[in-house]
């Protein structure tokens, strides 16, 4: 999606005259991209209409930067579509807040419950978990295991078969024990939706939740709207969590979820790991959607990534330094979803480059590049200021049985990458204190 929209905007940037025709053309392209990204057709039509209304080309004074204006109109329009006009439910510390998670099976409820508990616990909440899924075999074990890892107290039963009773008992117990954030995980079976919804309604009645969070898998596609609406029509959904935004998800379903539930997105899941979970930030989300890069999100990810691996490299990237070795490692991790990959994906322009690097052609090319790098010296790999002479390039090519032209190509690619990293270095310096990383 990002690539296509960025492309449409770039086309605009390259064309000299911006008239009604060019605007129409650009909006058509953006509309296509949004549809492809699973944005609901109604929303797309609305966006087109609103942007067209907002940008009155004739009335714009000469000298006004029309392209910027259009770009901003699209950006703002997407932001306002993600804003339901209601605030997330406010929870009060020291009172027993009950939060119930709902959503279809496999959408990431249990994972998100534990992440949510862990997130709030680190912020000082007394959080706990109740497993009210008696439908899926092993549901309690799953919750138990991750809750134990996260050191969050939990409640559940191997023998009780009535999920409503478990929920009521668990919430009661934790209320009495003075917990201020009691999270209820529910089942989300497929197919038997009627009984699921009946169970959900009874449970909501029994535990009287302060908030009901609808958990939606970002990969669900055009079904997002109906699914979200189905849940909303049965229980009082107050907020939304979008999961699996780390995968190939297109993200457009997020807009549908907001409009169908009339509720704000509060968090997003960006991986299976417990801390791959962040508060939702509309502008960052839209920025990422549009491929504009997300500097503040980047800084957060870098901080978190820094806790796990390769602190040195992340540090250097934020300073704008990027070596051939970094590129080699980056190529290595393209297939994985490591934190580093996420960092790279958030660099402006980088996600596009990485997209190009994927696919069959891309991976053959990457293997070839790595092969060439294998015949370089440590200094060449690690000194970002290295100057390769023609004879040295030829020598490297001979060392790995490749054509000097390919070495040239690799170095060009490297230059492009390091230029982007350099820009980010400048941006991050403005936005963060590098010392906070360690
Ligand atoms: P539930 O049936 O709704 O409780 O869903 P689960 O929490 O059991 O999650 C289903 C699968 O999705 C599990 O394999 C999770 O590890 C995975 N999952 C959940 N959230 C995310 C996420 O944000 N990113 C990724 N990559 N996987 C996730
Ligand atoms: Mg579950």
C-alpha cells in the first residue's frame, strides 16, 4: 500500500502542473491502493469526495504549494477516518476495572490480553487475568504459560465447563483481592457464532465490564467491517486492538473496525512477543500507511530493540552510520521478523527498498550481494567511509567469481541504504537523546 500511494504522490510531485485532471488521476490511484489494502469501499469513496472538496485548486493562490496541500489533505482525511470521535474508556486507578476481550478465534485475544496486562503492570497497575475460554482445548494452559512468564496473576479452571461462571468467579476473587485491572479473556470459536455471541452477552452481564475490547487480526481483509459490526451489535465494544501488524497485513481493515464499532483503536500488536505491543498513534499509523516513515515510532522501536539485540548497530543507525556489515546483517534478517527489521521498515523510503529486495528476484540478488561481501575484508565491511578503487573492486569480483559490474551494483545499493540511514540519523538526533538507548 505504502509504495503505491507514495508512488501516486510522487507522480504528482514530478508533474509540473497540478490541475483538476492531475488531482483526479492521483485520487483515483490512491483509491485503488486503499481498496487493495482492504479499506472499505464506502470509506474510499468518502475520502475521495472529502479531499476533492477540501482542495479547491482554482481558489488556491499562486505560489501555494499545492502538492503539499493535497498530500496533507489525504493524510488528514485518513487520520480523521481513524478517529471515531469518542475517547477510549478511562480507567481509574485503585478501583477494580474490568476489561473483557472479545473477537474471533485466532485473532490474537489471548496474546493481546497478556500483552495488555504486562504493559499496564509495568506502568504500575495491579493487573490480573481471567481465562474464560473453555471452548478451545488448552486455552487455560496457553494463558497460564504466558501469564506466568509475564508474572501476571491469573485465574482459570480445568474442571469448570461454564465460562460465564469462571469469569464471574475470577472477577469476584480479584475484585476482593484489590486488583485494579482485571482482564477477562474469552473464547472466539468460529462457525458456532450464535452460541458464541450468546455466551459473550451473558458474560458481559455477569462481570459488568468497564470496557470491552474488540481484537481484530489486521490480515482479515474486507471482512473487517462485518465482523466488527457483528460484535458491536451484541456487546458494548468500547475500544479496538489491531493485531499482527508486523506481517504482510495491509492495515486497511483498521479503518473499517473504527467505523463499524465507533470506537477508537487503543493498541496495536506487532509481533508474538509480549512487548511487541504499542499504544496506537493515529498519525504514525497513517504515516506508515502512506510510506512517509515514522520517526517517533522508530525511536520507540529502537529503544525496545536495543534491549534485545545489536544495541551497537541500532545506536549507530540513529547516528546515521551504516556499514556494509549492517547491510549484510539486514539482508540476513529480511526473512525473519526481528526487531531490526522493524526498525528498517520504519525508515522513510526503506520499506519500499525492502519490498523490492523481497520476492524471488530480490532474494537471488541478495544472496549474490552477500556472496560478494563475503570476499571483502573486515575493514571494508565495517568502515562506512571506505573508498573502493577500481582495481580493488575487480579484485573482489575475482575473489568471488563475479563480474565487477555486480560489485559496483552492490556498492550503489549500499550507498542508497546508507543515505537513508544518514537522513534518519539527522532526524533522530533532533528527537531523542542517544544516551537513553543503553
Ligand atoms: P485467540 O484465539 O484470539 O486467543 O488468539 P491467540 O492469542 O491464541 O493468537 C493466535 C495466534 O496469533 C498465535 O499464534 C499468536 O502468537 C499469534 N499472534 C497474536 N498476536 C500477534 C501479533 O501481533 N503478531 C504476530 N505475528 N502474531 C500474533
Ligand atoms: Mg484465546
